């Protein structure tokens, strides 16, 4: 993976919009993955804002974008947990079953972000970097786009 760019954003309601704008500038409006990457990064940043405790020195998230062989990787780095156990690692949720009450609840407005990330990406996960948590997602280029890149 080759780093495209990175930005530190203040944890606020404006951070997802700022991240989408940054992605558009870094990838370009014609990139076939732009809209999916913007959706994924919006979900990951929103999760960091909602679920990571704030406080002094904890009012930020970092957005990183890298290009690899036929894919883009987006990463959100947050300050992790403050409970003394270090950063908590996000667990991959099971696919919600809309035929069950729990499945319907998972697909409501709140609680479907990681499902969206998993659906749009070929792979995603988390890792720890010191006391920071990194949540990443790989988005593959469509086969037609890969052929066009090879032809250039």
C-alpha cells in the first residue's frame, strides 16, 4: 500500500463531512471508488465520534488513505479506550437477519454502520498501534477499472 494522504480531524459533527471532502480531493471526483470510500469513512468516523470517550487530548481522529494493488484502504485512527485496559478492538458483527427482531434492530438507522462497512469492503478490521485503535477497510476497484489502469 502506498499512502495517498492523511489528515487529523477534530471529533465533531463536521468531521464526517470534512473527511468526505478530503477524500474527493485526494482520490478525484472520477475515481470509481469515491462514493463507497466516502460512505465507509463516514461510518468509521461517526463510530469514533459516538463510541470513543472524549476528553483532554482525545478530541481528534486521523483519516488515512492508501492505494494498493487494485484497491484503496481507508483507515480511521482514534485515541482508544480510557478504562485502563488500553484500546478496545472492534469485533466484526454477524450479518443481520431481517427476519428476526434483533436483525431488524441491527438494520435500523443506528447500529448498521459496520454492516455497511463490511458490505462495501472486501476486507476490514482493526489493530492497535500503541494506545491508538486503527479501524481499516479495503475497497477493491471494479474489474473494468483495473483493466483501464493496466492499459495506461
